[in-house]
C-alpha cells in the first residue's frame, strides 16, 4: 500500500503523562481514570483519543460512501464511538470493546443502515478492528 500520510505522536509518562504530535497540533495531558485505579485528573486518556479518532474517521467513511452512492450526508450527522477497556478473560492483560452509534438526520433507517454498513467496510479503523494490523516494533 502506498502511504499517503503518516501521523506521529509521542507519549511520555504512560497513562499519567502527556502526548504530543510531531507537528505540534496535538498536545494533551494524560490522566488515568478512577475506574482503572487513577486519580481521574483533568487529562484525557488513550481510550478517549481512540474514540475521537474512530468517530471522525467513520464519519469520513460515511461521507465517502455517500458520495459514491449519491446519498447526501447532512452536515449535522454525528458518529459517537464508545471504547471500553477491561481485563482479558484469560488474565493476559487488557482488551478493548468498541461500539459505533450513527445519527443521520433526514435519512430513513434502512438507507442509513445501508450507508453505515458500507462505511464500516471502507473505514480504516473498522478494517483494523476486524483484521488486526501488522505492527512493526522497534527499539531505539
């Protein structure tokens, strides 16, 4: 696959630290939520960042599919992503749960369900959740 864009972000301090993108557009404080044993400070967390990215990407996929299918996606369309985290049943760490809720005002339910299903096929975040990803690990 030819890579058209690569985002880069660096985290320090883990769940209680900070994360910054290489271009400086993202610069956030991170805090561990109380549910995971943290103080629940004012910072964000990896699950919120993933949810925001997935929601935005899925909305982009809806617009892409809508354009291809000649279906107008209204400007007030919303995508809400829920990202949950909990311990794996086998005790081997943690895993995520994912849910996408889409509201497309003015589009009947059957048409909306069709567009959402097609967006789920083309959305790269959705593809990642279905097939996994080839993650290249390196140590500096």
